[in-house]
C-alpha cells in the first residue's frame, strides 16, 4: 500500500487532485482512498489531503502518518509546515518550485528522492493558471500511472464542468507535470 | 360501566385507533355538573352558541340550531354566557332531570 | 461497477434508488452533503421526492412523522446536535411504529463544540426505540441503507432505523464503492404498504392518541415486540442482499479471526477496519488475537455476542463516547450479554476517538498487547489520551 500526502493552501485544489488521483488509480484496478484533513476551511490556510493506493481492499481508516510520497503544491509551505514529517527516507518529495532539487534538499534536510517542477510556469504556459493539475500529472508519473489513464480521468472528471478549450489546456498542464516528473518510480 | 381493558397483544400497532372518531365515542357528557337548557321560543338563531361551543355540542340542521348534544356537552356554560337573548339557562344536573320532566 | 465516492454520495445514491416520497432534512456538518446531493436529485428531476426544507431537525423529524403517518415512504439524515434535537420526536416516531430510515453521520455532541466523529450522538438515541446499525465503510453505508429500508418496513417491525457512519472518516473520504444497478436496488427494496395511512380518507384512523395509565404500559409492551421482531428480519434482509450483491454479510456481528483467539477487541464503525490490520499484523507474530465488529447495535444481539466471545480469555470493549458516571455503553451491553455464561472472558473497557481523535492500528496493537496482563478492575482506560 502506498500512502501519499498533499500540502496545499485552501482554494488551490489539492483536495480535488487527490480525488482525481484516486480515480486514476481506480481505473487501473487499484483500491483507493482520498481524504482531506478538515480544519478551518479558509482560503489560503494550509490544508493537507491524503491518498491510499493498494492492490487489495483498504480497510484502514485512520490518518496517514508515514507517507511514501509527499506533494507540495505551494512552495511557501516548506517554511511554515513540516512537509517531510514521517516521509520515508526512501520516499519521494515532489515540490512545485523554481528552485533546484539540491536547493530543496538544503531547505528540507530530506535525504530521499526530490523532484522539482515549476508547476506555476507549466500552468501559465498551458493557460490554466492553477498549479494543482501539473502536480497531479507529476503524482501520476511518480506513482507509475500511464499518462493516457491520467488524461482519460481528467477528461472524465473535468470534462463536464469545463469548456472543451479549457479542458484541452488542463490536459496540456497535466502532460507538462507528468513529463517533468517522469522516470522516478516509488517502490511498494 | 367499566369496559374490559385489552391486553397488549390486542392493541393495534403504534397505538393507532382504526376507524378514528374517538371524541364521538368518548361520552364526555358524563363530566357535566350543569346542564344547558335551550329555550327555543326565545332563540333568534344567531348561532353564537354554535360558534363558541368548545365541544361541538350545539346540534345544527340546515343552518338552524336544533338542540344540545348531551352525550358530549361538558356543561361549561360558554353558550349560556354568549347568548344575546338569554335563551340558554344553566341548571344543576341533579334538578335538570326534574326540570325536563 | 466499482466507483470512487464519498460516504455522503454513497448514502445519497442509496436514497436516490429508494426514492422515498418525502425527505425532510436540515443541514448539519458532517451530514449536509447527503441533503445537498439529494436536493440536487430533486431539483434535476431525477427523483420525484417531496423535499421538505424545514427550519430545524425537530421539524425534520416531525415532518417525517406526519408524512409517514399519511402513508408515505420517508427518509432523513442528521448528525450530533441535529439528532439531539430530533430525539424528542424520534421517541414518538418509534412509538407510532413509523418506518423512517435515516443516516446518522456520527459526530461528537457539544460541548465543547466539535464537528468530528464519535458515537455520543448514536448513544444518545440508544433507548429511543429506533433500530441502529453501524457501518465500517462507505460501501457498508450504502448497502445497509438499502437493507435498513427492508427492515424498517417489515410488517412485524415498522420502526425508525438509524444507519450510522463515522463523520468525516466515512462521510468525507473518497472510497471505492460498488453500487447496485438501479433496477436491482429498487427490486430489492420493493414497494411500501403503509398501515392505516391517514390519506386513505375512506378508512379514517386516529394517530398518536393520549394513553393513560390504563393503556400506556400495554402500548409500550407492543413497541418492545416490534424491536424484538428485528433479529430474524435483519438476517433475512441481509441474506437476500448478500446474495443479490455478492457481499459477505452474515449476522449481527462480524467476527474476524476470532475462532481461536485468546484476546479480542469489540468495536463499532470505521475503526473496525483499522483493527483488522492490527489483528493481521499480530497474528503474523503468532499472537492469538481477534476482533468482533458489532453491526446491529439496537436491538442488541445479546446471545450472538455471548456465543462469539465466551471462549475468549480477555476482551477489550472499545467505546467511542463516555457515558458519564458509568462504563461505556457498549461495554455495559457486552457485560450484560456475558453475565449468565459459565465461562466468560475478563472484560476491559477502553474509551477512544472522542471528538475525531484518530485511532491508529499501532494504538490498537498496544491495547491488544497490554491487555494480556492488567487489572480488569481498573475501570475506564483511554486510547490516545494525553495525561
């Protein structure tokens, strides 16, 4: 079973992409959970969301304390939140940043795999403006999902709510994130 | 007078009274200490008594008062009090039977 | 088909398939989304339900009582303070034998005010006369909402049924759920034939009459017969559902690796899932431990509980609420169940998870280890509490 923790700020869509990540993995025949941590629900407040992904039925309902992947949607949280708390030393830290992986290592003291991508620039270039979808792409890549499955799920989930133009832009953003993180895999 | 009380197995589910109409079956007239006596000659058929009776005990036929429902009248005297022409007298129950005779 | 959905959505889906005539509901965290989903179905014309947007839960339950007496199939949902406000009318609904099925998104009662899960709300209503079922997952919440409908409307039962699902842990987390196709769900639930419907004006009836000392006692005894009729009805409804949906549901309880267990936990709700992980891990270490999950909480399955636990040496009963001034409510019931058995386990009572405090497999592991020894007369023990 893989456990994933998302760090974002209220309104950035971390909870939404954690749900889409669950659905991507469901498409691949996995068992999944996605749940946010509920506190004060204010725009801009630090929020955390979680995923569990397993081959078999997931029976555990308690919180995630030792994730194998941590995804930081908002770089500023590296300073205000303990984003690497409980993260396995052989785990993966994915950060939306313009900094290099080495710079992030210095800032976090994390010894495992660090993946950096500039999700804001990817989103801006795609024309969506929100970093959560590129980070979803990165998460899908890190977890070993096929890009096609991730695209299918984004089409399915967001297609009903977005214009076809905006949906295509989101798919570009998704691919951008996926490509940036490709090649790193997390073991079980 | 006391009816045999039913056991729990004989009561309808949920305390429902099938058929309804329980006030009709409950002869509250037995509670009465004073009996209203209607004087038909004095009555102007204003129906104020019917309007005010809390027990629906003023009997009406074709929009005319026809008398008292003594099975249900509790003898409160509201009808006698509201009557503008004093056509209803309240008489103690004990002597009312004699007065009627 | 397997889908991802929250516990809310799972319950709302079951409600959509049941399509009651009337839903009277007032929003309260963590139940609100159930009401919101259902209001959407009504707005979009997906269901033909009359949705009564009331001004409080007291009114919600009152509207449910009125509509159910009129002859309608009725549902509602609430949590915590909302249930507290409903309880006055819930007692009346049960005494009038009205089959109102409701989801209870378990949330701690105030105060201090809190929005997260514990079972104090369910315990508040435990003597109200409603049937109570606890669920472990969104899947179970979906399944047992359908099963509850069959139990509530059975001619011998006719009682409100509360389907408990842990607030946030189950209501707000996205899980995998495999719902039935609409036609099969509707076929399973079947049609509702009300008793003495008030809208049948050719056959008038009086509902909710006054009962004096000469009849009150007999009427309450009749109500007791209603809840005593639940066990066989529960088993039959569960069996039909298990066959239809292909689910491994059997019985009032779910024993897990209990046959040869020396130590066991008794627990209700989502924590049972986490406890299964703990049991598996300890079994791998050679520890003879097991679990008993209670599905049917009211009526309490005394005999089944005693049969399941009598052979175990030590049992820890986990209560997700304090019953101030006495042991936990589940513990007291389990103790009563075992009282007359010649061989019975040493019982311990643990209080856990109040106000949404997380309970991890590691903590349950510790309970199963420390209960090996330890004085059963110690009174209440607490999991995850700071001293």
